[in-house]
């Protein structure tokens, strides 16, 4: 039922007869209900779900709950129909005492999303308490000499109800001697006086019995009674008189003991002993008043005796009797009303209710973290409390209703920056000086998986010797995750791909927990020189985050291949031996044969040298072999003493550790110059022509090498310029990769093996790649020499790519142009050589 705050006294009384009604105040932003006290269990209060705009079906899923400070069991909500009802007996007087307003404040909380509503249920008073007198009997002593219209104070009744239910009126049973006079003072308390309307005669009636009735303003009316026992005395003619019948005093609470409240003064018109006055507390004064104040019987000074607390009691009524010292004393009466003034002597009280702790670091701005309720027992400005929060924190306080605040998130959180906050909430009242109280609140930030594992650098270079044992440990990768707990647990795995015809996982593996990388099989430098792959690091968060790191594994060569001899097409021989016919007329230094060999290894391991083994018996041979070319030549002019058949053993040895060798047999037949076969003459003539043509080949070759070298210098200059202009990166500024420089006094290493090497990486298919080039050209053309010339240019490119791997990987497109030009030059030379062979 909707009602207006403006209502006439008649409508107000009509509403009091209703059992229950509910109110919605649209302007205040809260739901307001009212209910009568003492109603039965289950009494309807209001449709709270409907009034808050909540659907019935969402009450349970959204964890609908209700909180009330100190009054949890008085009201309850039926989650099936959303009705607020009375759960247990509500006694307004027990809740609020004599306060004019009495309300139960409820906080309604629902989740998903979190919402907080404030509901105020006003408890209406019913007339359930009758007026009560503190004593069942009041005794008065009246001298028979008292004149008509003499007044005698009476103790009034009190009613625990409020409003109209506590408005009391009094009546005295009909009699001919006494009447009742009721006055209201400025403190809205009734002053009762018994008025003598007819002189009493002790000899006629010694004692009068009267009945005083108090009636409240409720419907139906309730009453309380007290018996008045009046004894008529003989004695004095004049009773002491006070200046005033009522004294109103204002006194600060917490006044120290001995503080003077008032000094009373009464006078008596009699003489002698009948004029001497004694001041006493009246029998109407309650014990709690006597515990707070004391009166000096001679001077009439009333002073503070006990602790005065405005919050316990703010008004004291003290009835004072002034009695003369005659044998039949007369008494004068007055009332002292002491009203206490509030001081700011109570610090604010604060209650913090946590709702969303710990707080997720991805919580949205405006999320409610906690509810804060404040209270102060003082009144006025002393009881007005404000709440503040320690600065420089991502939270703020929002006032929701009167002394209620919500602690909400003001800005985004990052657990990796700050994992927890210690908040200091301060409540301060408006007194002067103000009082305050503080409370510390620990807010923990819960981790969310928002950081991917990170490696120290984007790529690593690893050097591994070939022929490693299966399962050997070659490297360890490590990634760090800034998150916590499961979100920081990192596991490692290979980024699977194909390496030629095989899977990457057949070469290497990575331990999921430690990040150790293992070679699963022996690596062969001759088959695979560079293995490039990626390792992935993933955390255990939901959803998981990850990152990759690139590993470049260079397989270092070992001397595991012995030199292999190459047969020369067209040469005679038995059992793989090299046979040649040599004219006895040749001079010293004439090349009669050439031993050709290759080594599948690289570098020093593929650098071959040739040695002539000593002849049997220690005889000095007229032949020698060149150390690095394998050319067999005469040391002197041949004569008749030399054997017609010469058998030479040439030892071919590489420069590995330990060195590996092969032995070539050269069979030379010494013939007279006229006996040389025609075929041999043709061969010699062809060789002479080829030697002449080789001069042209050298010209082409020099031009091609100069062009390629010039392009290489330009490429290096371009790369240097790009490196200087680009911002420094960890890969560029980190430890440099090893540079392989292989040279000797006679030039670069010899490598004429007829095969193609593969460099396997994740950036493209394998590329043709050789490691070194020959220092010199052969003396005459042959198919083996043709292949060697072809390898010269590929070896040159391969040598550069190994010395400058970063150039090759980062600026591969420039080196591709370099390779194309190198191959074109090689093709031109090969075409010319083929023409010579055809001739």
C-alpha cells in the first residue's frame, strides 16, 4: 500500500489499526516497508524481489541473500515467491526503546553481477504497553493546617510506547478534599500535583486513600493505577517555600565528580527551630538518580556524584524536599530537571563485510569488494561520520546509504606489478575535536593467466660434434612466466616439421619439464650441417599461453672419412692402379701423371696432402709428387739406367686428428720417344691444345671471380649499413657466433667431392652448400676437373654462408642473387670446357 508522508491525525490513527503495509519511496532510491510490531510469524511485509526488479527464477542462481546488523532472524525472504515476511517476534520497544523512529536496515546482495540494495523496514508501534508507575503506593504527609489550594507533587507514570500510544492523561477518583492538576513543561514531561481543595481535619479523618489512574492514547486504551495514601499531620503553620517549583539545568556529560549542579534556596516564615530547613531527596527520587547526584542537607547544593553519560540517559528529574526542624515538620517541594549536553566522547564504530576477496586481477572497474557500515553513539554533528580510504590505491569508497559505504575497484589491477594491497579505512565524526577510528583491510589480487612464457633471447646457436652418442644432452632452453601457480608452470615441446624426408622428432627431443634438448641419434656433418628448429613453451593456464624460441644447431665435422681416390677416365691400369706411358726424353719437372682424391669431411679434415713412399731397397726414384696437387713429375732427365717399369706408391693423407690415409699405385712405363703410340701422341696434342685453351678459361674464370667478389663486397657494405641503422637487438648485441677461418700457407682447403650438402632450417628447402674451394687449377681438363670447377663457386658461396650465418639467415635474398651470378659464371666456364673436350 502506498502512502503519503503528509496525513491528518485522523488518517494517522486509522493507519495504526492496519496489520501490515509496504511503502516504496522512489525519490530515495531504496525500498521502504513498514510493519507493525508483535505480528505473527509469516506475516507478509512486501514483494521484495518484484520491488527490486529481480526475476523470481534468478534469486537462487544469483545467490540472493540478506544481511542485517544484529537482526538477522527477524525478517526472511521466501526464495520461491520473492516475498519478505516476518520470521520471528518483533518488539519495537526492545529494538529501539523510546526512540520516535524505529527501522530495520537490510542489505540485499545478489551476484552475477554483484548488486547491493538497501531496504528499510519501519517498525510501527502498537499500544501493547500500559502506563506504569514506579511504585504501587505513594505516601504523602499533610499538615492539617495547610490552606486550601496547597499543592503536593506526585510521581507520574511512564509508557514504553511512543507517539499517541504514549500520550498519557490522568484522573483521580472522586473525593471532596483533593483534586488533580497536570501541567506540561518545556521538556514535554507531565508534572502532577495533588491540590487541596478543602481543608483537612486530622481529628475528623486521619488518613485518606485515593486512586490515581493513568490512561494512554492508544486504541484500545490501556491504564495503570497507583494508590495514594495521605496522612494528615498536626504541626507547623508555614511550610518552607522554594523560589521556583521547577528548576531546569543544562549540564555537560562526563562532568567530573563534585561539579556543582545547582544551589537551592528555600525560606520558611516561621521563627526559631521551625525556620531551620533541611534539604533532602524526595522519596520519589529513583535509585539511579541518587547514584549520580548528591545533595548537601544544610546548604542545598546538588553536586555530581557518579559518571554522567548522555548515551545512557540524557535527562534526570530530581524531586527535592525542604523540611523544617519542628517537632511536626512542614515540607516544601521543588523539582530539578537536569538535561545533559552531548560531548564528542564516542569514537565511530566500523564493521567491514568482505564480499569479493581475493580479487581477480582482470576484475572490471566498479566491482564491489567489501561493504562498510558506520555508527557513532553520539548525536548531532558528533554522530555524523564520514569514511575515507588511504590514497594511491586502485580502490575507492562509494556512499550507498546514510552510514553505508561500498569499497569498489577504481582502476585495473595487475598482480605481476602489485600482488596485494593493505588498505587503511578511516571513519571520522564531525565533532570538535573530531574522533576517528581506522581499520586495516588486506586485499589479495588473484592471478589470471595474462602473461605468456618468455625466453631470454629469441634464438640460440648450438655447436654439436658429429657422431654424438644417441640421447646426449646438447642444450637447455628456459622460459620464465611472470604469472603464479598453475599459470606459471611451463612445459616445453618441439614445433614439429619435416627435415627432408624425415620428421624433426626423429633427430631431437625436448624434456617437457626441464627444457633439456637431446639428440636422439648420431648426427652426420656430411648429411646435415645445420639443423634449425623451434621449441615451444606453454604454461598451464586456461587458456594456455605460449611462445617459441629458435635453435640453430651447427653439426661440427670430425675426421671420420678417409680420402677416396678418383679414377681418371681413359687412363690405363689394373686393379685400380694408374698407368701412364712416359717418354725417356722428357726433361726434369715434366708432369707425367696426377693422383686425384677427395675427402667427404670438411675443413682441415678434408685438406689432402700427397707423399711418395720410398721405393723398396732404398733406391732413389726419379719421380716426385706435389704435396697438395698430387701431380707426379720427374726430378731429373730419364736415362737408360732407369727401369722400364716404375711402380710408385703415393700416400694420400688428410689433416684430421688423427689423420686418415689412402694409398694410390701409379704404374709408369718408360718408352723411347719414337715408340710412343699414336693415341698417346693425339692425347699429348690434345693436351697441348687444351693447355692453350685453358689460358682462355683462366681469363673467363678471373673475370667471373672478380665480378662475384665485387658483388660480395657490395653485399657486405649493404649489410653493415643495415646493421648500423637498425636498432640494437639482443640477437645482434649478444655474444657473437664463432667464425670459422680455415687457411694455411698454401691457400684454402682442397675439397673436390662430387656431392651436394644440405643446410636444413625452418625458412625454406635445403640449399646446395659446400664448405671450401681448391687453391689451384688442374694442369689439364678432364671430367673430374670439370666437376671441381663447378664446385669452386658453390664452395665459395657455402664458405661465405658459414662465416656469416646471420647474413645468410637475415639477408638470404641478397645472397640468392649472389648465388645466381656465381652459377652463371660457372656455367659459362663449363660450356667452354665442354667445347674443348669435344674438340
